[in-house]
C-alpha cells in the first residue's frame, strides 16, 4: 500500500475517540520522540540516528533507538545481529511482543535498541488489516516512555505505513539532507506529508529541523546550497553541520556508532555537538 493510499483511508476512517477528544493523562516524565525521516535513499538517516543516539547517551541521556527499516542498518550499526533476533519491532507492531520483550542493549553505543530485520517488510501488509494501524508504534512507545529522555526512530527511504507509524509516534521530525543541487527535491512531498499527519493524526508533530550532513566545505556548490538553506529556512536549519568523514562510514562494519568507534574524529565530534544542540532544543520545546 502506498503512503498516500494509507493516509487517505486513515483520513476517511477516523478511529472513534481520536484524535480530537482523547484526553491525555498528565505524565510525570515523558521521553521526547523524534523521527529521522527523508524518503530519499542514502541521505544519512541511519548514520544520524545511530550517532545521535550514541552522542546523547554520551551526555547521560537515556535513549531508545527504534529501527523502523527492514534493512536493519541501525540495528547492525548499533552492534546487534539482525539475523539472530528472537523478537523485533515487527512483533511489537503486530502485537506479538512488547517493547521490553524486544529491546536490546547496544553495548557499543550505551543506548537501547528496538531492532529490525527483513521480517518488518511483512508488517507493511499485515498492519493494513489491524486496528489503529498507524498508531501501533506510538502505543508501544507510550508503555516505556517514562524510562527514556529521547526516543529516536530511524525510517526507511519511503513514505510508507512504517514511516507513517514513525510520524504518528513523534513530537518532531529531523530531516537529514545533503547540500546538493537536488537536495530540496522531494522536500515538499515530505513537508506535505508531515502537514497531513499533523492535521489528521498527530497534532504534536513539528519539523524540528533540517540537518546538513556529509558536508564538504571545499565544494563551492555545497557552501552555496547550505547558505541558501539558512536564508530560506532560518532556525529550522540546525546550527551543527555534519562533515563528510570516513570514520562515520567505517564504523557500522564494526557494529559501532562512529561516536564510539573514533570519538576524536571530526564526524564523532559533530554528532556530539548535534546531541548538545538537541538537548538545548528540547529544553526550549518545554
Ligand atoms: P537508506 O535510505 O538506505 O536507509 P540512509 O538515509 O539511512 O540510507 P545512511 O545509511 O546513513 O543513509 O548513509 C548512506 C551512506 O553514506 C552509508 O554508506 C554511510 O556510511 C555514508 N555516510 C553517511 N553519513 C556520512 C558522513 N557524514 N560521512 C561519510 N559517509 C557518510
Ligand atoms: Mg537507513
């Protein structure tokens, strides 16, 4: 099912008692939930999710990383063997396991992971038949959100029902992008999707910011696109710039976030700075 079809059917069949008239219980402590999304492939979503998780953990934040991509790259990059999972996010989404049953510790990153593997591709089809199909992840995260400061959700490169579950569960969207000529292509689709989810499904959802990744200051075009992003989107562009850095690309093959693999590398330092920027943003969000 395409994302558009999913959203259309959801909009035409609003579950009873939701979203306008469901009263939220006041909560003592709730994690801030961020989804890392961009339907373009290979733009640095997983690298950002894994290294932001490790960067926040290094700053004493309690973090749950949710791998919502059947590729399972965030799980592997956190040192978790995706072939050997007893439970995964798939079972959680279809109601066969709880988050506490399925989560694992990333020993290399010092955060928890709700891991994924290819099984998750089947959830796309199975979810369509299920009640509240777009809110399954939110319901699962609600059970554990008092245990974390941050929940970070890594999305697949599509605007699918899985990504929709991520958007419905989140307070904010982080959009990694490369400063290239076609960087903005597709951004309007993503922003329209976020607006529709905001209107129909999740009033809390905001775009927190655009994160410039794989940045090479020696390339004039990248500098120009970066400056244009700043002038066009203002404080919706994160101050932290993530450089292109080979240590970030090497780290996943060791099952480690770059932040842990080589903490002195430029890439690791940038993601630590980004973690600090996110902590400051969350304080502003209240
Ligand atoms: P997909 O859409 O397939 O899920 P993605 O958006 O999650 O991809 P990544 O897997 O994070 O993107 O990154 C794509 C490739 O670029 C990977 O090989 C990764 O190691 C590399 N990469 C990401 N960020 C950087 C960086 N800052 N410096 C160097 N290489 C990077
Ligand atoms: Mg990815």
